[in-house]
C-alpha cells in the first residue's frame, strides 16, 4: 500500500520520466498541505537510507587507513575485491578501486587524472546519496590533467575545458560525496602493474577557497557518534537529520518540497525530533515495501531469458527517483551511470540455492567497447569464499569454448556458444568444467549473480543480442558440446 506522499512523489516521477513534457505550473507536489507526519516519515526513511551506506563506505576507508579518518585524499585498493571486502556491496572483480571521501564543507578539491592508454578506467564522482553525477575517464574521452571539484548545487555535473589551468570542473550537488576510481585489470600480474605504475598517478588534494563554510566538517563523530544504531528506523531518521539539511536533493526543483516533507517528519535544523503519533517500525516496513516495489513498477527493462536491468534513465544517477536511489543503495551502492556500465540481473525475484547446480549458456560474446563479466554474490552481496579465489568469469580469463579454446583468444565474435557452471564449493567442478566453473556458497545457501557490461554497445539494449539462458542441471553435467 503506497502512502499518499509517496504516491504524490511518484506522480512527480511519472512526469519527470517524460522529459519532453514540460511540467505545468502548479503540477508539482503540493507540500504546503502535507498529509501527515507518518507519511512524511515513510518518505524520509526512503530518502535517508543511502546515507547508511555512505557511513559504511566512510568507515571502511578509515579502517583501511589504520583507523585514521581521511577525507579529500585517495585510498588505493591494491588487490581485487575478495571474500573479505566490505566497503560496498556487490563489488566488482574487474577493476581495482581507489576510494575518496570528499568533504567540501570548507574547501574545494583538486583531482588529478593522468593519461592512461589502452586500458579502460572511469573516475566516477558521487553525491552523498550515491548519485553518479559526473564521470571522467575512457568513455567520456576526458582530457588528462587537473579537475577542480567544487560545491555547486545549482549546476551539478562536469564541465570540460580545453584551455587554462584545469581540464575541467566537477560541480558537486552536495558538500559531502565520494569518488570511486575503477581501473581495468586482467589478472593478478596485471593488477601488480596497475598498482605500481598507474594508480598512484591519480591524486586528490584539498584546495583552500575563500567562501563561507557550507556544512559541518565531515568527521567520524558526525557520522557515527550518539546514533541509535540498534534501532534501524530511528537510526536512519537521526542520521538523515544530521546530513540532509546540508546536503540537498540533486534536483533543485525538489529542494522546497523535500525540505518541507523532512520537516514534517521531524527533520529540520538540529537532532531528529519524532512527531507525536508517528509509529517508526510501521513507517519502516512501509518504506521497505515502497523500495522493493520498484521491481514491479516499470523501473526495470527486460532483456529476455530472465535478465533485466534498471531502466537506462534511472541507472547510476537517480535525479528525483528517491525510491530507486534507495533500492540501488541497498543493492549496489555507488552504481555507475549507464554510459559506463550496464548491470543485467537475473530474475530479481528468483531465489538460487547452492544445493542446485546451474549452467549459463551464452549465445556468443556480449558486445562491449570495454569488457564484461558475470559475478556471484552471497545473500549479503559479498563474495563467496572458495579455494580458487574465483568470484567472477569474464572475457579476459580462463573461460573456454566447449572445444577448449580460450574465449579471449577468438578476437571477433563468431556467435559460438559457451557455458558457465554455477556450482557449490561443496561439489568441486570436474576437470572439464574447471575453467568455466563459478563457485557458489557451501551448505545450500542462497546466492545471486549479475553481469557487468562496461561501455555496452547498442545490441545489448535493442534486442539484437540474445541474453544467456540459465538452466538447473545435475552436478558436473556432461559438457554441452557432447550432447
Ligand atoms: C571498521 O572497524 C570497526 C572496528 O573494528 C568495525 O566494527 C566496523 O565494522 C568496521 N567497518 C567497516 C565498514 O569495515
Ligand atoms: C583478500 O583481500 C585482503 C585485502 O586486500 C587480503 O589481505 C587477503 O589476503 C585477501 N585474501 C585472499 C584469500 O586472497
Ligand atoms: C548518464 O547517462 C545518460 C544517458 O542515459 C547521459 O545522458 C548522461 O550524460 C550520463 N551522465 C553521466 C554523469 O555520465
Ligand atoms: C595478464 O594480463 C596481462 C595484461 O592483459 C597479459 O599480458 C598477460 O598475458 C596475462 N597473464 C595471464 C597469466 O593471463
Ligand atoms: C534446495 O533447497 C531448497 C530450499 O531448501 C529446496 O526448495 C529445493 O528443493 C532444493 N533443491 C535440490 C535440488 O535439492
Ligand atoms: C573452438 O571453438 C571456437 C568457437 O566456435 C572457434 O572459434 C575455434 O576456432 C575452435 N577451436 C578449434 C581448435 O577448433
């Protein structure tokens, strides 16, 4: 059951969806006649959920920096994500990450991007809610050099410059944010090369600026102290009260009504003050139902054979789609915009148990300008521990056609089929399957998987490419070519 406020907010979404239809004056949400604190609380929970992921991201950077709180610098991950990685859910194992916690409360930041030849990389910038509002790197053909990162809520995004001290300006919609550089790596040897020769040439440093402070300094204490972490809905409201008043919506047309709805819910200037009559647990259930319901409300595009992905216009940069923003924060915070990567999920509603093996039959290689992969996750979105340290299969690694030829060795796509085997670590793959085996959890546990298409070509959207077919099979089935 949708609350009225959310229904209204979704009304705005529907209008905003049709960008060509100009909003009529007065057709926006009328928050001068709010419908009650309970509904406002439901909206505020949906609105604030991404902030919980921001705290995890920030704390994990501090943990990896020997417990030192570090903003406006860059932390290079020197190994690919593995089963101990916790900074974000559903990390990839295609790229090395370099993470930055950005705080523009009192200063600007200068991000320096080197020239990197012959290798995909993307340097995405995010606002505090996980909106990927700017990307520099391979896909955007950005010029190497210095980029000035400024708090500029009136015109979020990046602006390239052909002349002058800066190769471009990055206008952040919120004073707090993040950057999560991803550099393609092919294997562990390649990763060592990237770490020693490429990563460190990307830098982030603060730059003093003469202007008033726009938010409290982003500290560990601000994000962590004095919050009731054991009461999730209360925690979200308290955290939102600390962060949201200084970090306004990316869409400037939403600022006024979002501010009023937050106020009605007890969030304005100071700590969260729960309005009388508000039932937080009930509001939280309604907020989660609202977030989950996006799966059935037209926000996904179906590609056939059970695969679907978020619609291109709500991928990575969510604008006014607060429910999708919360969904992605919980499912894969700091997603990339569609121009960088397409993330097809297999049947978001289906449950896969690792007491069952599955084959994934590909009808030819996915067509991408960069590269692609399929990665398995446990129920929490973390990697599945296994003896091979293999979390993903992709176009660069061990995978072979049924005749044993490496997939990576056939340059052009012949449309020839190949197969992955998804099978529990309890049942190691037979030697014939090992190169194409992707281990699923032990003990019959639940898992899920997704593909990543970096710099996807149109064939992956327009129905030309037939998406792979997933089939339940016996343990170590015969190699399909033998059938
Ligand atoms: C950071 O370290 C603390 C203390 O060890 C731990 O409780 C917390 O879960 C860690 N957070 C992350 C995101 O790794
Ligand atoms: C997983 O990654 C961590 C951090 O990079 C590293 O210390 C650890 O050795 C890795 N574990 C395996 C099994 O590779
Ligand atoms: C995101 O993708 C859209 C196409 O859907 C594009 O118009 C927009 O410029 C992209 N934004 C960023 C930040 O990459
Ligand atoms: C690792 O990747 C590099 C760079 O693509 C490649 O030259 C090398 O052959 C690869 N090594 C293995 C063992 O696959
Ligand atoms: C696997 O476990 C699930 C859940 O317990 C059960 O429904 C299913 O029948 C099992 N499948 C097999 C092949 O044992
Ligand atoms: C194996 O199959 C692939 C895909 O059909 C093909 O490109 C390759 O030439 C074959 N290799 C051999 C040795 O037949």
